[in-house]
C-alpha cells in the first residue's frame, strides 16, 4: 500500500495510464496464447469457459492487442521490459527457491546455475 501510494504521488497520471494499458494488453496476449496452447496440449481438460473458433479468436485477440500496443510511446515499452526483467529476477532468485509446488525442482540445471549468482 505504501509503495503504490508513493508511486501514485510522484508519477504522472499519463505514465501510470500508459503502463496500465501496456500491462493489461500484454496480459491479454498471454491469455490468448495460453488458450491456444492448452487447447492443443490438453484437449480434454475441463474448462471453466469455452472459446469459440480457436485458433481464429485468440489470433485476432493477439493481433488486436499488439496493434494497440504499437501506438504506445517507446518509454512505455522500456518500462514494460524493465519491470518484466525485475519480475523474472524476483522469480529466479526467490520464487523458484521457495516454491512449494516446485519442491525438488530447485536442483534442475537452469535453476541451479541462476542460484549460484
């Protein structure tokens, strides 16, 4: 709460709006990709909702979101990449090591290489 309050106090509303837009559009792209991957990888998986015309609808969703993202300023793209890198770092250095679901996976080659840093 303190971080968000300070962020809102010192960052212009235009920047916050652009960051929210690019983050939401990127999340929608990931959902569209996830729908196609799960439909292919797990066709019999029970689903909470149905998506018609797969893969047409998810592909149109990806293109629509990308089209809207392209018109956002370059500094918004840089912020998206920086925040994603920060998130990946937090995951690699804390989340993977402390994961309850990933018990026993910390010894995998990729995770163990990162943990030595």
